[in-house]
C-alpha cells in the first residue's frame, strides 16, 4: 500500500498498461482475453505475529530455564 501511494494513480496505470503490453507481446495473453477484466482488491488482515529479537530470546529462555524448572516441581 505504501508503494502504491508513492507511485500514485498515474504510476499504477502506467505499470498496469506496460505489464499487459509486455504479456501480449510475449504471447502469454491474447487481445480477446482483455475484453473482460476481473480484479479482486480484497484485503484481509492476518493474525500473524512476526518474530522479533526479544520474542525469540524470551522463547529460548522459557525453553531453557522455565521448562526444565517446571518438570522438576512435584505435581
């Protein structure tokens, strides 16, 4: 999204036009295929937690220190 904002609407149009023309010249698509264009602009947020150094360090600490300590405690 940031990249699209940086190039603007005119840049997006230019990129789309040149991509379609390059595909047509390469024989990947036919001109008749361009009569109907279907676009899916759906954006769905993902619940992805990206690893950070502090999170990785904490997970390693839990596995090395906390995990063995839990196993030693009587039930």
